[in-house]
C-alpha cells in the first residue's frame, strides 16, 4: 500500500486551469496521487484562468473531468470531497501585466494558515504563445522567487524551432533559476520508458552487447491510431516532426544510446543524454531528402469505419501541407554507435497504436549448422514495448522439436502486467510527484531542448522551403507512406511491424 512520503506542504497553481491538459491529465493525476497517498498531507490546488468562476463551480468542472479521464474511473463521493476541499479558483488574466496581487495574497493566506512557507509549483498548462507573458506575470507578482521552494513547470512545445527555443530559454532563465524550471516531456514519465534505464544499467547481461559490434540497427516507432482530434489548429503549426520527433522520439533515442551515468542524479543522467544528442551526425541540407520523409493521411478505413483525411479535420486547411507522419535515419557518431543506423518513425492514423524500440542484432559470426537446418533462421531481435502492452520480447533461435536439427525463431516475452499484476501510474502522476519532490531527473534541461532542436533544424528548414507534392499520401489505417519503406529499404532493412504480446506463458514459437 503506497504511503505519503513526508513531503513538505505544497501549493500547486495550475495556470490554464480550465484547459484540456488540466482536465484530461493534470487533475486526474493529482487525484490519483492523492488516493495513493503520495501527495503531502497538507496541499492546496489553485486553478487560475481568465473566466470568472466560483470555487464550487470549478470543483464540479474538475470532478466531471476526473470521472471521465481518471484511470480509476468515476470518483466516489467521500474520496472526491476530501480531495476537492483543497481546491480553489482564481480569475486572472495572465496575458497582461498584473494590476493587483490576488494570487500573492491567496498564497500568503495559505502559508499563514499552515504556519509554514509552502513549496509552490506553478504549472503552465497554457497555449505556448502565452508562456512568455505568463512567466513575466509570475515574476512581476513576486510569487516565484524562492529558488529552493518555488518551481515552474513548462509543457511542450518548447519553442517551434531552435531560435525560438533559445529565446524562450533566455527569457525564463532571466526570470528564474534553471533549478526551478521543469520542462516536461510526458514520455519520460512512462513506466516502460524509465525501464529502459533499469533494463540497460541494472543488468550485466545487456551492456556488453549494447554496441556496434553486436547491434545492426535500431528502430524507434511511435504509431498512433488517433487523428488530430480537436487539435487541428495547434497541429497545423506543429506537424509530426515538431510534435513528436523533436521531443518524445529523440528522448527515447537518448535512453537507448546513452553511456552509463555515474549515478542516478538528475544532472548525471541529463549530461549523458545531451552527449547523445550532440553526437548525432548533423544532417546537411542536400541530404535531407535521403534521410527524412514526411507524409499526410487521407481518408481511409479503420476498424470497419471510414475516417476523415487530415485535410477534412476541424481547424485544418483544405490544402494543408502539414505532415502527420515523419520518418528519419540518424547516426550517433561515437565509439559505441559508429555506423549503426537509428530509424525513427511516427504518425497519426496508422494501422496500430504502438510505441516500441526494436534492437536488431547482427547475425551470428559463423554459421556451423547445415544450410537446410537454418532455412528459417532470423537474426536476434529485442523489442522494448512502451505501449500499449508494456513489456520486452526477445527473438532467439531454437531447435525445432523433432529428430532432425532444424532451427527456427522463438520468442521470450516479459509482460509488465503479468509480472507485477498491478497497474502502472500514468506518466503525469510520476512527473508531478517528481516536481513536488524537486527531482529533475526526468525533465529536460535547456541545453537538451536546444540540442534536440539542432538535430531536426535542417529538416525543418528544407521541408519549409520545399513543399511536398504528393500530400495526402497514405490512407488512414495503413502503416504510413511508401516513402518510409523506401527510406529504410535503401540500407537493406525493413520496418518491424508492432509485435503482438501473447496473453499467457513466456515463450512462443
Ligand atoms: C503529445 C502530442 O505530446 O503526445 C500528441 O502532442 C500525441 O499529438 C501525444 O498524440 C501522444 O502521447 P501518448 O502518451 O498518447 O503516446
């Protein structure tokens, strides 16, 4: 049974209190932390947004959201009432300089009621255009000046290119200390993403073979079945490269490729990740077309139903050139990875929802079996499944049962759900708790964000200047555009389609 962690009192101020992120992710996560007794005994949640609203109406608004989006399902009266007693609402326009200091007064009231200066977490759950104004607003209120107690959380997208990310970093670094800033990439809070570190560095089995000598190539796939839903307007300005590759996929790549850190301290881990990003071979503009491809979905069939194409989605231009699919081939230029391609791909409205890392091993150096015995031989491969069915599947060669020596592939699989019989926390639960505990290990530092933008900048620039001619080029419900298959086929490889984990047992032939 989880217990609270003797944490200091905390006030969580959600800026953008009525937005989608607060409703779908933040408040359900806080509620689950509360139920699991991870929140401090003394906590307060203050929702801030422009609209006038009573505390009671805000609590009701949140209850509906938690009922809909919590992994635990609908709330129960007694539990919800205990949680909701800690929630209040404040109407404030963050986009303009403050005229009074109602937030400051409210925070001072809370401190005096608890007879203690509480830690404060300011969560910027607002549109990126408002980040700058909101950060200035907070600074002007003087409510976020205690470097050890006050933290500010910023959601992605952190800038829309290297220049804007740099200028945003400069601005917030001028207002707050870097140690106060928590740049969120929710993929880093996912249980299986974190498990890549445990898997690599807590086992002596894998590290000796985790290099160019044994690994032929690596594939990172984040495939989504959803379209852009109600986020057409945002997505039109983002596209798959900015929305997914710059952050989630490159973060996964860092965990797969990084050197072992000396300790699990935040900066030790983050330094090693930045090293990976810096080691990625810069892409020259003239080679963009051969190492990166983009696509856009058109109308298609999914689960027997016709779904609209991207250009038919609300908020999307009928002649939009925004990519909903991106695939890349990258090289990490260091001793460990020299010459090993890392293929990354992500897209919306794909056939299957799956996020996974495939490590494809080289063939055994010498084949001692007669050729008839190895007709169905396949190289070893390890798939780290991030979602939806978390686990690890390793393909090995075994002798097929029978009197003849005949080899064939079999799979060993580890399924999280089966091994632990418990539901992992949502990424936002892990990350919010880390902010409350002031543990920045899973958050991005300024240099990390900028290095990630540097990796994709040449692609962004070329794609912006040379419009695609074949959009839309893949039907909803497919595995993406043909150009993605060609990208990887040029090096003699092919995409591994998402694995299907077996319900029972650990081995499947
Ligand atoms: C978000 C992107 O960061 O990640 C979305 O903005 C995407 O477009 C989402 O759908 C995917 O997250 P998850 O956790 O559902 O894989």
